[in-house]
């Protein structure tokens, strides 16, 4: 939900008018699919990386406004919390050195941003959850100044009717409440975008859902929250709870959550937009003047602003995206599964694994989703979020197997094939998928490194808990700047 909105109160009439307009948007979208209005044949990819800001003591730096002013780069923008930023990397094709250009551009932008942000006392950290966040940072006045965040928080709390409960249990147990959605700001992710045509979209979305658990097992990087060691990818549980509009009674009735894995394989992108409209009331019922049917009738491209805004407040882990660039509509899968970090090369390795594996699965003659239940994919997702690289996951024809073994023996060869089909340079392919291979061989990803290093510091008894977390963060940031992949990092 990236668009700017003004603080306002919504009336019953606003909601009725908005519902009618969203349904009109949906009808026009269906007509555009039927009339083949979308850009095809030019598959492009994009990356967004959410960042944390820390001070010289490795604590959160609530300075995103000052940091943005100092960075002065339109590719950077605010995120939900004052300790967050986001970088949007311009989209590009993968063939002909695409990954190398992604890496060089991201590193150059982040290094420049670090230099400028440091002048106002803020430093960039690429991680799924900042380990040194404490309860005092989870206050509503730490939301970013953009009024859309306060408005969204108000609407979620109003829909829920009570404070948000956060309850996560694994190594340690966390139970806390919040009177705003600021805990969501703790969730910093990498978002991978893949533009595909309408005919290809179902296969790529289904493939993305099928491998979501694999992505988490290999890429987990969020084991700490508010001083507690929780899931290996705690960000999943936290995000699911921090934006939950349902009371306990509605949960018991089976009402669907807004952070949603989904419940079925699809045959059209329309299925996803139609479900979003049918199942979820609007959080931000803002209605624009555009008549989308009239715009389409005269041969132009409608913005479908209401449908897009509503879609942005239903938080699927693989989100369907309708967008318009230079008057040309296109469709994207937005993969929101992965945490940020640990390094730029790790981020690009995660991206290469995702783009390669989805390509191989989407073009397979016998679709994986014809052999695997949707509930099995969802179970894999949550098991991997809890256990990380040590997860045992289900795969058709193999049963339940260690995630690392599954990647090494079955999925990496498929990812190699997929990247070949994308036309990726062999040297880039081998380097990036080699990072994934070594994580699995060494059982070392961002989450396992963080936990090992924390215990090296804390269990010796020379640090209290928060100082051990600060020490771990300081070491993490040093390694992050080296751009050595996390499997090669030494522990404390």
C-alpha cells in the first residue's frame, strides 16, 4: 500500500460507494483480461529491499526522515516505522548480465546511502527483524510521519475493536500487546517482482506458493524479537498477527486473515483479485473520479485505483499486482516471502533461486500443484518459518525430507535449468546458486548465524542479553559490508 493518502474519517456512504466502485473495477479488469489488453512477451524482474536504521550502539535509530533528506535519492522512501527505509531497484531483464547489474546498482546505492545517513547518526542494516528492538520502540509515535501509516493503523485497530495481541513461542516465549500496527514495522523484507502475461500468471503464482516454504528454510534471517529467540523466521508470525483485523470470535468463526497464504491453486489471476474483493472489507475506502469503463471504451488504460489500493491492504505472501507504466498495463507476481539480508550477494542468491525455480516449475509439463495439495504447501511454509534450515518439508515423490537435502538433490538442478531458460549468464548463475548450495551444505543461513553468535556472546556470561544482541548486530553489520555470503561468516 504505497500510495499517499490523507488523514480522514470514513462515513457509511464512503464505504458503500467504494464497494460499488471496487466491483466496477473488478468487472473492467475481467474485461481487460478477456480482451488481451496486457503487455506480454517482455518478462522483467524487480527488487525492493526494506532496511533498518541503527545508531552507533547498534540500537534502532528513529531517524528515517533525516536519513531520507540526507540520502536525497528517489529510489529510497519511507517505510512504516521511523527506523525503516526502503530501496526500490529499477526493473530489468535477467539475461545479458541482469544479476550483475542488480548487484552493482544495489551495492552502489546502499553504500552511498550509508555514507549520507551516517552524517545524521543513522546506519543501514539489512535484516529481517532488527534484534535490538525493545518494547519502548513499539509505540504509536514511532510510526513514520506519512499520514497513510497512522490512517492504516487506525482502520486496522477499529476493525479489530481491541489491542493487537502478539504471541509467539519457540525457544523463548513472547506475549505482548500493541495499540497500533507499529510491530509490523519490525518486519523488513525483500520483495521480488516478476512481470508475466495473463496466460502465464497462474503457473508462476502456483509455483511461488509451492516453494514458499523452501525459500524460508534457505533464507530465514529473523530469529529475534524484543530480546526473545523465537521462530527462525519470526517475521512471518509477527506480520500475520500485527495486521490481524479479526477478534478472537471472528477467528473462531473461520474468518480469513488479511495476511493470508491463500487456500487453493488458481487457474487465473482474476481468482485472486475476486477473492480479495469478496472476502475482505475495505480498510481505506477512498474513491477516485475515474470511470474505468469509460476510459477503456475510449481505448485508454484505466488506473483501477480502488482495486489496486484494496489489493495493497490484503497481504498475500505472493501478491497479484496490476500496474500501469507509460499507459501500458501489466501483471506481476510480488513475492513477499523473504526477509531482508544478510548481504546484497545473499539477496541476489535468494532472487536467483526464486526466479530459476519458479521458471522451471511453471514450464514443467506435469505441474507440481497437480501432485501436491495446497494445504501441504501452507504447512511447509509455517514449518520452515519455525525451523529454518533445519526444517523437514514435504515434497511430492519424496515424502517429508530435510529441507537442505531437498534443495541440494532436487531443487538446485531445477533452478539451474530455470536460469538457463531465462538466459542468465552462466558465471552469474553458478556464483549465486553456489551461495544457496553452500548454505545447505553448511546448514548456515542468517538466522542460524545470528543465534550461534548471540549464544557465543551471551552463554559465556560476559554480556547481558541486550548487550549480547548489540554485539551480535555490530558483528553482523561488519560482515554485511564485506558482502561475503552469510555461510562464510565466522561466529563470535
